[in-house]
């Protein structure tokens, strides 16, 4: 042991003292922690008992324990009962639809078309609108609207329906007026259906002419540009009800004669055609002049599903089309027939209807050799040719005859406002 000169040695005592203190602290720490835990646990238990109502539940359980019993549930029986109830619900909806169908068919059968018919109806956009003099506007009028909880607290009229007409159509077009007139018979059926089944929400009728009758009546509001883009004929439910699944090849003429307005109309027309295709349809777009150009080069020789993503993708490529050269329609038709034939054999398409849609300003030949090879009645794949023709002084008769000969439809467009029709 080293003892410094002139000093005492306290080191052994110092170190022993430290050691004792450490031992005492280590021995006391678990006890303190235990006290903390007990205090914390007791507080939590007290708070839980106070706010959870556990003591009350225990008391109630003791009161009813003798009368309460556990029963085994028959899962199969439960599922069958649920299925029966669901069937009843869907049956009511089907019956309501059937009554509307029968009423519409009867009203249309009894109606005689009158090009001079004048008829005031409640236009969904114009109801309760007034002019500068404070008078009701034409096709408007006072239309009682009241908030209804069943319709998300919207202001509606459960006694009448309203009619919506697409912005690009004339509200008083004879076809519209006649259709609205005979379809007024559906008002009574709308109300009757709602009284029979209060769980029903919106009931409506979409016409091939473009107008849309909706019950209960509700006011429609245009966007900031004064436009309502809704057209019932472009809605998925209408397309699926009106058409069967189909494979479609759209041929777009991009020869030199299509420059300017005609190519603009062509783009808009193709875009409108895409609107009429649903998820069950398959399509592709081919532009042609002296050569064949797939609008999407990565999808040569095949068809793709007409879902929203694919349709938007093709629309973007339509803006890249430009007109030049001459139009060799025969090669484009042969390519379209080949695609449809090959795709049909794969079984990956709609396995239903097929069609070729031609957007052009004319054709100088009948292309009998192409149709004889691919589209004669004895051929297994015989898609109709549906032609959309732009105003021109020549070639219309040839194209119209060939379209009709191929079980197709011919439609002439003279302006950008007609592409929707």
C-alpha cells in the first residue's frame, strides 16, 4: 500500500463506502419500480372501470346469466335466407324496370310521328329560369323542388321527371319533341314504382335520339363554360344495353384530300366512336394513305380492350395524324379484315360482333376483290362496313353502295357539329 509523505491514507475507507452505496441503490431500485407499476396500474384500472362500464356489465351479466343461452347458428340456413332476401330485392328492381319497358313500348307504339309537333316540356337545365323581364324562359316554367333525405338531401320533385338534352342538340328538334311527348307516359310509372318500392333511387330513360328523361325531377347546372357534356348514349349502361360486345377496326383516311377541316372532323368522329366502346369491346385504329399507319405503332396487327386508359392513349395519338399523298383504301380494308379474322381465331376478343368503321371523304372503287376474298356470305368472318363520309362532290355513290352491300351503315357529315350523331 502506498502512503504519501505527510498524509494519511483514506483510500480503503473511501472505496468501501462507495461500494456500499452502490449496493444499497441497486437493491432499492426494483422496489421503487414496483411501487411505480402498482400505482400506475391502479390508476389505469380505476379510470377503465369508471369510463368503460365494466362493473355495470358484470352486474347485468349476473342478472341475466340464468336466462341467456348460447345457440349454434346454422351457417347454410343463414346463407339461404340471405339469398332469398336478396332475390326479393332484385326481383322488385327487375319488376320496376319491366313496367317501364312495357310502358315505353306501348307509348311509342301508340304515337304517330309529327314533324310539326309543338310541345312544352320541363328541360332539366331551364326549369325555374327567368329572363331579364322576370318571366319564365321557354321550356322552363315553375318546377317545385324540395330537399329529400332519400336523395342525399338534393332538391327534387317526386311527382314529375325532367328531360336533359345534350348541349350540341337543338331542344326543339322534331325528333326530340316527339320522343319527349310520347315518353311523358313514363311519369306515371316512375311515381308508381317509387310508391311500390321506396328503396328505389333514380329512374331514367335514355333515348337513341339523345334526350334523357330522369325521375325524380332535379335541376341540372352547366359548367363554367355553359356546357353540359352528358350524353346518355355514351354512358356505359346505355352502350351495354344497346349493343353487344364487338371487335372494331377504325380506318381513317389521311390522304391529301383530307387536309384542313375534314381531318379535324375525322379526329372528332373517331374520338366519338371511342366513346361508344365499352370495356367488353376491342379495337384498333389504322390511318391510311399510300401506306398503312397504325395510330399506335406498338400494337400492329392486334386489338386492345376498349377501357378508359387505352382509349385516352389512342386519342393522344390522333393529334399526330396529318394528311398527305393518295389514299389506297383497298390495302387498308385487307389489313382490317385480316386483323379481325386472326384475332377472332385467338378467342381473346369479344367473340361476338365485328365491324370495320371507315372515316373518309370518298372512294373511287368498289374493291370487289377485297370483299370477295374476306366478306362474302360464305366466309366465317363477315364484319359489316360502316362508313362515315365527309361532304365531297365525288365518290359518295360508290362508297354508299358498297357500304349497304356489306350489311353496313352509311352516314354523311358536313360539319363538326354532326360527329356526335
